[in-house]
C-alpha cells in the first residue's frame, strides 16, 4: 500500500518536472519569436501551452487521487498541496507565454523592439522560471529564496521598459506597437511573479513555512 | 533446541522409570509371591496344629486376615472364616485340597479375573483326614501398579520439571558461546572444543569472503576509473527511470549537479529531447536524440536493457559532438561556397558564349566579349589552383624540399611583383627591416607573403599604404604586413582564415578573390610551425603578423 503511495508521489514529481520543462520551452519559444522574429516558434509556444493545460489536468487528478485514496499527512500532504498550487502558476506561465507569442504576430519586424530593453527582461524572466523549476527538482531551498528575491529586479525592469516606451510614444513612435510591447513587458513581469510563486511553494513544501502566510 | 533437549531428557527419565518399574515388578513380584506362599504354609501348619488340639473352638477364636477353610474328607466345607460353610459347594476337586489329601500338604494359585487378583492357597491334612486351607489374596502386577499410580505420577511430573529446567540450562550453555562468537576473529573465541570445526570453517569462509570483497572492490575501481576517465557520458537507470549509475561525463554534458540519493533521470535534465529519449527507452525502444545545451551539441544514444522479455532498465551514452557538428557546418558552408564560386564565372562564360553563338554580337565587339571570357576563365583557373594548392597543403603533398630562405629578400621580390597591382589601387607598398633566415619551403613562404600583401592592397582605400616589416623577434622571426585599409569587423576576425569566408557576404565582384588566400596562409604557417596574429580595427586598418621559428 505504502509502496503504491511512494510510486504515485514519484510519478507526481516526474510529471511536475515535465510540466516545468514545458513552461520553460513555451516561454523561451515565445521570447525567440519576439526577439528573433521566428514565426515558426509561435506555433511551438501555442503547442506547449496546450500540452501544459493537459498536464495541469493530469496532475490535478493525480493529486486528487493521492489525497482521497492515501490520505497523506505532514510532509507528504505539504508536497501534494504545494503541487496543486504550483500547477496553477505553471499553467498561467504557459498561457502568458502563448499570449506573448500571439502579440508578436502584430509587431513583426518592427524596429522599435530592438530599442526597448525587452531582451534583458526576457532573459531574466526565463532565468527565474528555470531557477524556480530547478529549485523544485533539486529541492534546493537556497535557490528558491534567490528566485523570490529576484522578483523585485523584474519589477524594476518593467518600470524601465515602461519609461522607455512612454518616451518613444512622446517621440512619435507607433503607439500601437508601444502598447503591444508594454503588454509583453507586463506578461514577462507576471511570469516573473508566477515563478516567484512557484519558488514560494517549493519553500513551503520543504520547510512548512510559506513566505506570505 | 530447548524443546529437543527437553524431549530427550524426558524420554530418558521416563524410559528409565518404566524399565526400572518393569524390572522391579518382574523380579520382585515372583519373590514376594514365593515369600507369601511360605508364610501361608507356615500359617496353615499353625492353624492345623491348633485345630488338631482344639477343634472348631480354635477356628472360631482365630483372628487372621486370611481366609481359613476347614474341609471334610469328602470335600464338604465344615467351616469358613469369611462365608457361611453350609452354602458353600463341595471343595474336593480343588487342586490344593486334592494335593493335601494325597500328600498331606498342597498349594495352588488361582487367578480371579473378576477380582483382578491372584489368590494363593495352602492346605494341610489333619490327622483325622480333614483338611485345613488357608487362602490369601495377592494383588496382581496391574493392581499393584494402579495402587502406585499417584507416586508414579508425582515422580513423572518431577522428572518433567527437572528435565525442563536442565534442558533450558543446557541449551543456554551450549548456545551462549555460539551466540557470542566473534565472527571476524573466530579463532580468538573462548569456546568448548566441539565448536572448533565450526570455528575453522567460519575462519575459512571469512578468508574467502574477504578475498571476494577485495576482488569486487578492485573490479569496481577499475570500472569507476574506466567510466570516469572516458569523455563520453554514461547513465544507467532502472525501468522506472531512477538513476542507478552515472559518470562525471554524463553530468557535465547534461549540465547537471550530482544528484542526492536515488532520483529520477529527469532531475538531471528536463529538455525536450532528453525527455523524449527517456520516455522512448523506458517503453522499450531504442532512442537517438540530439541535445543542444549551452551552445554544445550532445548526441544521446539510449538503449533498453532487457532480460528475456522483461525490461530491466536502460543505458544511455552521451557523446559530445560539438566539434563534429561545427565541422559539419563548415563543410556544408564550404561546399555551398565552392559551388557558388565555381558557378559564377562559368555562368558569365556560358552567357557570353550564348550571345556570341546567336550571332547577335557585332564583329568589333567580339574582342571585348572574348576578353570577358578570358578574364572569367582566368578567375576560374586561379580558383581551382588555389583549391588544389590548399588540398596539397592539407595532405602535405606539396614539394616539401626545405631550404634556407631569406624572408627579407623574399618580401622584396613579392612587393616588386605586386607593384603594378598596388599602383592600380593607388596604394603605396614598401618593405622594411633586415635580412633573416628561415628553414622552409620557398614556394609556400612566397605564396603566404604574396597573399597577405595582396589582401592588404585589395582591402585598402585610395592613397593607402602597405608596410611589410621583416625582422628577428625573441624566439623566431616575424613578417608583419600592416595596412591602413578598411579593416575587419571584430565578429569576423576569428573566421577570416576559414575557406571561402568573405567578410563581404555578397561575394562582390568589385574585389576579386577566391576567399582562399588567408586559408592558404594559415595552412602554410602550420606547415612551418608558425603562428598568425591578426589585429584589426574597422576603418583604421589591419596588421597580420606571421611568426616563424628561426632557421
């Protein structure tokens, strides 16, 4: 009976890693589509997003099965509840990545992109998502806390991008493109928040303490 | 053990008891019975004497446990101490009576199954012919035993208790040294001598085990040395995807940290192709994937490990194929370039020839078209010659005769040859320095300096200069070709020595060239154990320095 339980926990772990990897793929495909104008990657991001949704449902039902059939306590219960919370954040990351890919369709080959410090923001965000998944995979508390700290940096970058865009609109650049870029920057900022949430849930499942609670 | 000992000692106790009871019963019963008979005969004699003297009065006054019967000569009972004489049957046919009547005395034993006892009879004939008989009951063996049942049971119980206590004590005493055996050093144990064979066997086994452990450790070390020192990554997992074994190469190539405890393979890497390889191989299929990670290419070969029909796990081998991939890229680029470079002049030639064939060319223009054809053909020849020379350098097939060459003289010759070309580009070229000797292949050295100077002239601007400086340096000689031309952008500097690499991607015809010049310089330098240094600032100029070992 316990063996079965451990097997299911292990399966949950593996599924979460896979879902995290899909998130990384979705966001890096979306970023590439944005920065390099690679249209084929838009479809990659959208496909990853669909797969992420499917994974969310799978993991959710696995968690429910574990909760109902095994009635876990203490650490195991924490792991499963953290998993349930994490998949909603991951699912949001997937959604926003595919939204970014969607927007890139409208601003293809627009020179404004290269003048806005979006690439730095994108790199930092991808780094945060990767680190948050890594902290989960390696059960690394230090890394999780580092991700949580990094969130402020992303917020700062968002403000920088915003200021630059305001300046550009003032200069007479296309307002529509600037708005699109602002949306993208906001999405990156949100993805950073979700990565931060994931890191917080990793911290919770490891220590039983949640930063916000 | 205790139970066994208990059973054994109980069995001994019980059997000893049964045997001794049987012995005593068998021996003593007969003895007692004879004794009783003797007593009975004496008593009969006494009673007979009494009756002789006092008749019936003696009998009625007699007080005895035994039954006394007085029988008349014809067998009728005259008196019986325990029954009414009148009602008793005739006793004449009784064995002891008959004996007494004939022999004066007689005895008999009779067994009464109803009373489960044996009765002893003794009879004596009186002087008047009547017979006195005294009978005494003797208990049989069975009844005797039955009467002894209580003490026997008590003794039996005692025997059981004593056996139990002794058995448990004995077992403890036997077991204690065995339990306390120091299995590592059996020979040092203080035990009883019956254990010695066991101890020597344990010692022997210890030696064998130790030897096997040593062998195993050695094997393991060999295996670890083997896997750790190979540059290929190696990963072994069970059928659930848990990592069983890995080497540092695998961690390095997967960009993973050493995992803590038993982990799933996906903890090491979760990229798409790795996931796919793990999924495929765990479902029993062979898988081959290319992993692109941190700018490096890693080829992933995964094979399921089968035992019969059942999959036991999977082996994964990771090969770093970055260089192969890059070389493959270069080769593709080279092929594309070479075909392009060869096709361009041919297309021109073919086009011009076609126009001439159609007769659309006026007679006076033929010379001009022929000149174009000649120029393109020359370009083609130069290209093919360069390619041939490069491949000769590649294969070392070039005439390898080395001689002492004065680089300064050689540079002077080269610059002289290029004088006219330089004038055409409005570039001044000069040679400075002093005479230095190297031991090398004149033809190759000539070509190297020629190519460098040729480039310096071609990629210059109007009114520019090319300065060739020859001289000795710390550990060899140096030829540096400096120009103040257009320069090479930083991102192209590392690639200009590649075949057909042109900074100007349009392969423009404004500057003629095959794209092989610097490649030939590079190969030539390698042939002379020399080095090339490139310093360039776009817009300011380029300095290429050739370092060669002194003769």
